[in-house]
């Protein structure tokens, strides 16, 4: 997710200290921080160029480090109404980054924003190839990996997503680049950590997906037939109506997209 975030503001040490200490202490308070000159201005709703801090009490881990802080950088998604953000303190010889999920009760693992990358048939095999190439480079460059692996950029990015779910690849917001960690990698564990993707593949195996005209599909489940708009990513299931894409695609959309890719490949 961090790979899609941009730098929104940078405060010098004194301004950073003043801003962080001025935040409401309630863990449930939600505010938007918008650049205003050399400072950040707080508001109760989204604003152009701003980022959301959902649960202001969650930045408490930054406070003991403020006496060492040289700067504070704030990162957020391109969508100004999104409720995720990252807060980075520049410290002597190091950086401390705190990523804040959409709510205190929600983590990042359930957001589902990476499921489309993980659902491709090639992702697991591509991850094996890209994973071996990572051993030769301390930093990760998409173009270099594409050249060495012979894979297009979109498949390299999907492979990095696959490796990222197991912790072997991280993303450094300050450098705007992926980095490599030496950790064990188990492709089966990736599936276990993403039950929605497992459920989508089960729907494919049971032949529950029927592709229709106009980029639509019907997915038959125990709860009834769900109508899916494949590219748009909408569905008639209750889960989609509750979240409307804010937590990634539902299992029916994922299954329909997998089926649509298979159909295109079979026609080639």
C-alpha cells in the first residue's frame, strides 16, 4: 500500500514538535492535516493535499522521540479522502516511520488492496524468479528486475506484492523504493494470509462463475447469484454494499476477474 503514497508535507524539528503535541489525545479522534506554509493545519474533514489521521492517540509512539527529531514527514494516498497515512520522524542516523490504518479497529492485512496482484496465475511462479534475483541487490529497482527476469513491469510489481506479503520485500517511503530483506518465503502461507483470495479460487474451481456480455459476470454462491461488474469492481453481495471497494475487491469480483483473464488467455 505504501508504494502508492506520496510525500504531502515536511516540518522542521520545532514545528514537528509543536504540531504533534497539539494533537487531541483521544485514541478515537479523527482529523485531517493539511499543509499550511511551514506547518500543518487541522480540520475535521478531507481537504486538497491533506492526509487523514484516524485515531490521533496512535501517534503516541512518536512523542518520546521528539527531542531527537530533526524533521517530520507526512505521506498519504493520492485520494485525499482516503483514511490511511504514514508519519516519519527524521532522527540522527535513522528514520522512524509509523503507518496508520483507516481506524484503530482495522489493520492493513484486511484492506484487500493487493488482492488483484496476488490473484494472477503467474504471481507465485514470478515471485520465485524475482525472489532469486533479489539476493544479488540490496535495493530493488523495477526496471532492473524486469530486464534480468525477462518479465514485464506489471508482473514484476505483482511478484513484489507476493513477496511483500511474506515480509521479504518492504517499501521505504523516504526513498520511494522497495528494499529486500532476507526472510524465509512460503508461497502457501501467502494464500493462508488472504482468505478472500482462497475463497475466490474455490469459486473458480467449483465453476461458480459465468461470464456475461458487457464486462459482467454472474457468480453463484450459497447465498444466491451475485452480479459483478468485472472492470468496475462492483458486486451485488452484502459485503460490497457494506464497504464499496474501500477494503479491496470482494471474493466474487476476484473470482470474476480471474475467470475473465483465463478466458482472454484461452482466446489467444
